[in-house]
C-alpha cells in the first residue's frame, strides 16, 4: 500500500512560498501582474464603452479568453509574456474583425450576438417565442415589475435583447386593457372556477376573456385552465 508523502500541517514556508521557486520570484509576479493588467486594459479599450456595460455572448467570450490568458501569466513562471501578448493581439483582432462582419451582414450579426425576440404583444405572452428562451415566467415578470408594470394589459410589446435585457413598450393610458396581474401575491391565487363573473386572465399566457360566475374554461391560446381576475389599473411610472 502506497502512503502519501508526509505533510506538515501549517508549514508556513510551504503555504506562503513555493518549493519550486525562490522567494525572489515574488518580484517577477509583481512585474507579470503589472504587464498583463496593462494589456487587459488595452484590450478592453478596443471593445469601447460597450465593454463595461451589458455584455453580449460574443463580448463575454472575449473577456473570458483574455482573463484566462492574463491570469495564467500573472503567476505561472513557465508562461512567457510574449506568448500572452500574441493571445491578446489575436483575440483583439478577432473582436475587431467580427465587429466588421456584424456591420456588413445582418444574418451573421444575428447568429453571433442573437436577435431581439418578441416576448409580449398586446398584453399576452407569445409562448412560441418565450418557450425558446432560457427564461422563466417569474424572471420575465420580475423584469417588468422593475419598470413599474402592474399587469400585462399595460404592455404593448416587450422584447428580450441580445444582451439579455428586456425592452418594454407601453400602451397609452387610454388604451390600457385588462391583463394578467404580475404581483407575486396575486400570482399564487389562480383559480379553476370563477368565483364571480368578470374578466379573467390565463395564468400561463395572459389571454383575457369573460367568465360567468362558477364558470370553468380552457384558454383558447395555450389550453391551460388556471385563471386570475384580470386587472385594469393604469400604469403609474
């Protein structure tokens, strides 16, 4: 039976220093950190102001690639800085080249960064589009609540952008219609049978239709049978 090499607990020389590198190597680490940090700043300058805002998938991949190259070069003694400089140059060049391609080809731009997708139209969730997104109803409603939306009847259109942000267009005040309430307290009050006559919104897609007292129905849009009393409050920004 092979025994593991003896390890002295709390050996501060082993914890703080490397057995394979002399203490003077700490100064080289400082130098490597300064150089790679400056290269990272220079590469981010290439991406422009968009690099410090919401990132697209393409921009995030650039940051991850640069971060990996920079991190390794900061303290691994066997990673030459010239190699890292080549990586930074190639990645930055790819960024500029792909940006040029996205300006020349809309199809390439949509493939690379994604296209805006319509999630809500006329106060109803577009399930065909919505179900293709990595997004839950709870997350969508959370985004809408941050824009002071009380119910879907206030929303004319909502898109998920390539950055993952949700853009919302509202009905004019006089055009607001009854819609599915999106307050968390209301969302847990779905019913299968209408307690009172009135307008009810499908808890799945937001389709609104009248139900008689004691009435039951399946949504003609998504075939779900859970309903919430529709809300018709005006939006207060």
